[in-house]
C-alpha cells in the first residue's frame, strides 16, 4: 500500500494529545514525516516533559496509524521545552525559560505543598525545575524541601540557589531566622522579591515555579506585573469561602494579561485510613465548576491525605518520598497537563529581534 503525506496528516490531526488537548498534528511538521513506500517514519517533538508517557503516546499514534491501514510505522519521540511569551515590557530572567505562578487568593488551601510537589513532578517527568518562595511573611518552601543554610555568593552581588531533592530554590526563609518575622512594608517586600528572583543564579531551568503569597493585595499585584510570567495556576479547595477568594485571584491575573493555565482543587476528598470511608469534607466539585465558569482548564483534584501532610512537614514531599503512591501519580498527571498547557502558549520571540532605535533625520 502506498502512503501519502496527506493521509498521514489526516491521521495525526485526529489524535488528541491528552496532555495538551491539541492534535498530534500540531506537534509534527512536514519535514518530520518521512515516507518510504508503505513505511512511515515520524519524528514527534513534545513541548513538555512526559518521560513516563512516551510509551503510551507512541502506542496511541501507532494504533491510530494501524487503524487507518498504515501498517509500518516507526516513531522517534523526544521533548524540547522552549520559552513562551510573557507580559509586554517585563524583563526576562536569565537561564529561566518559563515562570509559572502558583496562587490561591487565600491562605490555608495547601498552595505551597501543591507548588513544591508540582515542581518535583515536572522534574520526575524530565524537566529542570526551580521554586521561588515569594511568600515573604510566611516562607514555607525551605521546610517543604527540607533545605536549610544560606545561599552562597561568589561575587557579593548574586547568590547561588540552594538545592533540595534536585530542585533549585531560594526563599527569604534562608536569609532570616526561622522564627524571625519579616516586619516590612509593601515596597521593601516587593524589592526583596525582585532581588530573590533576579539576583539568584538559576541554572538552565525549564520551569521556575513561583509560590505566590496569599491574597490579591499590593504584593501579589506587583509580582504579577513585574515577574515575567508565562502563566498562572489557581489552587483552591472546594469550599465556597475559598472559591470566593480564588476567583478574585484568577481575575487579578486576567487584568494584568497573565494567562490562566488552569485550576487545581486541593483537599477534594478524604478517605478514612481506618475504614476507607470517602467524605467530601470541604464540599464537592467547586474547583471544577469555577474552571467551567471562567472557561479555563480544569487540571485536576488532590485528596486530603494525612500522608501528604506528614511527608511535607518532614521535608520529604510526596512525589519525592512516595513516587509510586496514588497521590504522587495525581501530582504527575496534573503537572503534565500544566506543562502541556504552557506548551500551547505563544513562544517567546524576543531573541529574534535586535535592539530597535528610532532616529530623527
């Protein structure tokens, strides 16, 4: 059977990538399709990390080709994570391809725990990842990653990130005492955050996860305007009072032209460790309804699980300490969808243009 490029394209366009929601045809350019009689060789480059999914995605494409009568298929699947566009006029951070803000609008919903586990999940899928703790008044990333000490500075101007579980990180928590409050007003806080972001020597990161402070006040708004963010994730619980503030957080990012990558519902269900009874302590389906109301991606839900709390307090986050657990599987699934959403955004083209100057003649 002779195979044509058009026939291969038809098949690829019918295959939906579960992590991006887009067709596989969007990830394959014509030069990446080679046809030798009835044999097809495909080079598929994913724009997000998915090392655990290569076999499944390869089988998905192969099965679709076989169903269309194309029997001989060879697939070379790889990953290339590129930089994506940020807010206009905001300076980029060297050595960081994509910055993702993780916000909640309200404290106490497990935002920091979610942010750290998402970072570890992205790393487990093959990405280079860092975490910036942007909560000056309540830094928790050092404890969550089990990291202590002070960042070193070779030149007295910049600092090296500390590393926990393979994740590069920086936090005001490394620079002040564990029980010392940061009694600073807004301008000092935002200046400190910009220094943590721009004076840290991040090393070739695909993603920098920014654990945002709760609320939509001056600090969060300044961050949203001054940090070159590819997109934002909203973390909430199903509870109505949490959703009320989560909606405000979502609207804040929309107003400053930061794409909403999706909504994550935390503490969605509790399963009793003794009897196995499942109970929706904080309500049911609120995060998904919020995503539907605002027409943004529903990334998934996470359980209210004692093991997550215990491992977090011990500086051994679930994805690192129990990688084969059901909870770690959920974090990885959500992380793949999150990275998949980033991959669908417009790419950063700032390096394609030189400095443009206007001269009067």
